[in-house]
């Protein structure tokens, strides 16, 4: 079965063709992404109205580009999948209405896909470069980290996801973007923050690969001003709160500014990244203990962060759990992940009708 999928929840319009073979393995045949990053960078963040207009301009052309790249026509498509929530409502409506029209005009079944489930499903996509690739099978623990989400799920089946923990305010990616902007890192700040943090770890302890073991004990980190609060919350479940970390970081920036001192940006970035990533590792450790023996899937845009990937790999190695993280090309928003989840929604009989609508919330 060929699955044609559209994703338009935020600032990237994507269309993808994924092939599901008889064994249920999912292969990417095309994955076209029209990014709006350069446009929104002018404003320091996503402007919803501009995003919606850009989706309208791109969605048709990239859909047919995806079909051409996959070497198929609409008559070969067995399923259309589209993101219907959560996201920017105007942006979502573009994808939903286009997918509905395309599916019903061509008599093709349609399924609606939860954007978050889509990110998790990116780990199901077959990696042809790894002959021994094994996709995760439920039940397992999933961490979704992005600009809008920092949540832990217990994935009980391919379509049943139960929230085990979440942030009570800012998401980790949102905090990186906001603090990154204050220290001059262009939007989106993720990649720049990652690189600057690596320089800070190298300065503090001469090593990046083993930075977390070394940075915690380094003389630089043990100066009081570089000890920032942890976003890991104590309680019945391992929730997060990034607002306190963000506020403390802002206060530190203001202190340097008021004293007329030059901020060591790399050390600042390393200290911030350390607390953010260490908090995630701490809460995921608790979550893995809650669901004994289950593997970990990490997904979302912040799953591309090299420090987070390395820290969670060490954690899973210590706990003897398998870690599944999509390649960097599938960490951001893309149509292939929507196709992957759409396949399982179809198998579960979750078909959408002509009354399908979009929703901004979860």
C-alpha cells in the first residue's frame, strides 16, 4: 500500500509517500518539505497568519512533487493521511481541507493523525541503511521534545498513547528558542544552542563526549552563578517546569548587562543545556522504572540535540533498555511520520469522513 500524507501544523508544509509492504514494514519513497524558517526568522518566531498563507501556496505543488519523486500517480495511492491536531489552527485547516478534497475526489480512504503520535511514529520508518533495523513495538515509553511539547507517553499500542508526564509550562524547545534569542542565536535556536553548548563544555572540562560526567564537577560549573534550577519536578509523576530555569537564566543575563560585563556565551549555553538535559534524563529514568523492561523512543525537533541524544543513550545503556531515535532528517515536522502513524490508524479502522475538522489543541 502507498500512503500519501500531508503535514501543515506549524511552519513547514510537507508531503510524503510511504510504502507499507506485506510484512508491515514502512519505507519512505519521498518526503518533500517546504520550510518557512527564513521567513519567520525575520520576526524571531512563527507568525501564524504568514504560516497559513505559505501553506496555501505550497501544499498542492509539493503533494504532486512527492508523487513524482515516488514514481507513482494518485491512482496508485491506497490511503491519504493528514495532521488534524494539535498545531496552529489556520495552518492545520490548509492541510486538512486539501487532503479531504484530494481523498474524496479520487475515492481514496482518509485518516486523521495526531501530530504528536506522528512524531513518535517516525521511529517505525524503515532504515534501509541498517539491514538489522528493528522498529520499536508497543508497549514502550516515548519522550516527545519539541518547541511546543515536553511530554512522556506510555505507548500501549500503535494507536493508544497515555500521558505519563508533561511540562506544566514552557516546553524545552520553546525555552531554547527564547533564551537563544536573548544571546543572539537566530530563530530557531536549537542547532545554534547545541553548537554553542559544545564549545562551553569543551572550555569547562576539555571534553564533549563525556561532558555530563565532567561538567557537573568542573570548577566553572560550581561557581554559584552558573548553578541554575532544575526543571525536574518532584511529585507523583515525573513532570517538568522550564519556566524557573528560563527566569533564572534571564536574571543572570541581566546581571551581566547591569554590571557592564561581557557574557561568556558558550559557558552560559552549556550551563543552561546541562540543567535542561539532565532534568529530562532524571525524569525519563523515573519513567523507565515505572514501566519496567520497556524500551525508550525519543521524538520531536529537540530529539536532534546532540547532548540530549548522548545523555539518553548513556541512560538506556545503564538501564539495559533499547533506545530508538529517528535520524535527524525525521526529527522535525515531516509528512513521512504522518504516513507512518496513518498506516496504523487505518489498520485500527479509524477512517475520517467529509466532516473532518482541525483542532488547535490536543
